[in-house]
C-alpha cells in the first residue's frame, strides 16, 4: 500500500502498512486541502495526509468519509455539538490518524457515510468541503431573504456560494482572481459588492479579509469565519462600534438533529455542476508530488486538486 506523507525531503509517496481499526476504504478520490499544504510545511510526519476522500468498502458500498471521530461521551457530544468534542483534534484522519491520500484507509465505521442516490462517487470527494461550508452557514443563521457576501473564492468559499443558493439566499462574491470569480458566477453568485450585508463569510482567512468583512457587514450583523487564520489577527474599533457577531466554524456536527456531513452529501447530489467547477486538476497518486506543487502554486490558479490511486 502507498500513502502520501511529509518527509525530510518534502511530500513523498511512500510504502505504508495498513493502520488503524474499523472498516477499510479503498480510496477512489482524495482532495488536497490548503490545510494539507500547511501540515506538510511543518516537517516530517508519520501520518498519511488527506482528510477529503471517498471510496468503496470491502462489500462494495460507495462511501464518503467523515474524517473526525467524536467520542460521543463528553458534554459537548451529548449536546449534539460533536464538532466541539474534547477529543476531536486527536481523531482527525489525515492529521493525527492516517488519512486518505493513499490506496486505502481504515476508518471508524461511523465515519463511512454511504452515498445518497444521485451522487457520483468521483464527485463525493467534495462532501467534506461542502459540509464545512454548510456548518458555517448554519452557525451564522443564514436563511432565505438575507443579504450574504462570501469573501474568498477558494474551495470553501465556492462551496459556501453553492450551498447558500440551495438555502434560498442570493449571494455575492468578492475575490481577487478572475478565474475564481467566473467559477462563482457559474455557481450563481453575483460578483458585485453592495454597501452592507446581514452575513459576511470570511473564507479567505487573512487580516485583510477579516477587516473587509467587518467593513461590509451591517451594524449588528454576523461575520462567519470559514477560512483558517494560520497567523494571529486583530480586531479594530469598527468591530466593536458595529457590535458585530464573530462566529467561527470548525468542521461539522448536527443542525436541528440532522448530521451535517450526511446533509452535505444529499445537497451535493443536487449540485452536479459543483465538481466540474471546483476540480481543476486531477493526478494519479504516483504524481502526488507534482499535485502538491500545483496545489500550492498561485500561478497555477488551481481551485481543487484531486488524487486518484
């Protein structure tokens, strides 16, 4: 078996032994996330990368993998907020457990989510980022009739655009690169900016995008943080004067008793064009080093890079 890991020579496809317990997933597709690029930059690791993946169980069932295992026992889990599980960081596939940038992975049975009718297996690699976007919009209370702006047109930002449309909300998009704006337009976004919004989604994760979000949200409005701030950010006086609600979102849990990962799979089945818009590059696992280079090179302008065994 092969897996992609960070080594002293950068990311490399190396021979790996099956690890973990549960059920085996023979990987069909695995996406490279921006967090994978950051994790690889931290130096050598004995963990196979990849938390966005799908494939087949040994019995042939097609599944998308929810890459976090909640304990089910801590107070937050008992409240249905399993994304806040006290053990979550220690159970993330591709971070602390071997992930899906590999030929196969072993996962907890609860993480193997059967695909709903209408969702193609090669599209199911996007269930995880769609679930991230869905959770963030749920956290922000986005609903029909609201004015919503998404800042940043990476995979999470574009997923937020698509999901907001399914929630019945007209959404605007602001981004720097023309290809990303065109992708957002294909997904139903308007690429113009209004004076203010009820909800601004920061999907870029920078000081500049946070400042822009605070500037464009209405007084008393909400800034939903879907991007990751890899460096500390500061809040200015405008944040306080507007009494802005700042809502971070981490992975996904339940909304009104419904699992958001499973809901994301059902929504993705209603978004057949999303994979065509987001997946700009696909490589074989043997070419994973080049795939990582492309994913991290701004000049390539890749949106989502996907590997297949």
